[in-house]
C-alpha cells in the first residue's frame, strides 16, 4: 500500500500536528476541558473516542493492510521519530494522555497529574495513585511500537510522518510499566495484553494506526490479529471509515 492522502505532511511542531489531526479526524476526537486550579484557566486534552458510529470494522480494515516481511531494523532509534514529549498548548503530551486515561479522577498540579486511578488496560487491574512518585510509574505506550513501525514502513517515510506516528494520541495509551516492558517492541504475533477483555480493543487500535499511516503487517501478525477478532467480529476500528 502506497502512502497516499492519509500521509500527514509538513507537521511543524506538536501543536500543528494535533490541530491537523483534529481537522482530518473530527469523528474520533473530543475535547475534554480541565480546570487548572492554580491559574484558573482552562486547557484542553485530546481524547480518543472508542464509540465512533461511522467507524469501519477492524476486520475490514485489517484486510486493507499490506502483508509483507519485516524490513531490517538497521538505523532505528527513537530520535528518528521524536525527541521527548512535545508540548501541546503549554502542557506535555504525556500529561495530557495521563489526564485522558485517569479522566475525572485525575488530580492536577498545573499541567501535571499527581494522583488518580484507572482500570489499567493491559493487566485489567484497578490501579490507584496517591502521589506524583506513584504516577511516574505509569508509562505511555506506543500501541504500535516505534521499532515495529520502523520495520514495517516508517523508515521510508519523512520525519514529519514518523513524528506524527510517535505523538498521535491514537497510538498512545497510559499503561502499567511492567506490562509495557514485557511488550517491548512486540507486535500482535509476539505479545498481547494479559487482560483478555482488552485484546479486541488493542488489536483494533493497532490496525487503525497501521492503516492511518500505511504501515504493513507480517503474515504471522495478521493471523494473530484475525484470531483475536474472531471473538469480536463487530469490534470497530478507531477513526477509520472505509
């Protein structure tokens, strides 16, 4: 699959990336406005909506992905995608993703989430965080790992597109640190969340990211995703309407 109109071109800075994403994917995002108790001002966090009535089924989107072998990992580095979390309207993208996942439970000190709780998706455990140190143990996972993206098409793309892959809220989840380390740069053929109830959403998100950025899948990866989606054939993709 060639990179066509879905390719994000000319992303200059994280703010422009987010604005462009909102303009091209209005069905998939909503604004959550959070009151900053210190300054009295409002700031917006970008959130992914899982309930898009217009979204295509993940099984349908999967069939649109090109199936190829992995390209060499040679030359891969995270800096080929991004160099630290960008600032979006004055707040770190990491903090915005944390706020998105912890939702109304998030306690804020300015832009920083210092406490909260959520149902962690990879383990299925309900986790509670009482202070900034505990919150710091939450990791932001790239649902499609950057190394995996590199080996499945991203290395042939412009830096602006790779940067979009790394900083797109669609490709980001706040997760348990140990689970994220276990995943490493695995694809669906080598790693799936221990929380079986989340697997359908997980592979649907991977399929959505790969379709959006014209990344391919391996045969083993497609088989693994298909196996998961057999249990949930009506699972929607996220922000994809074929």
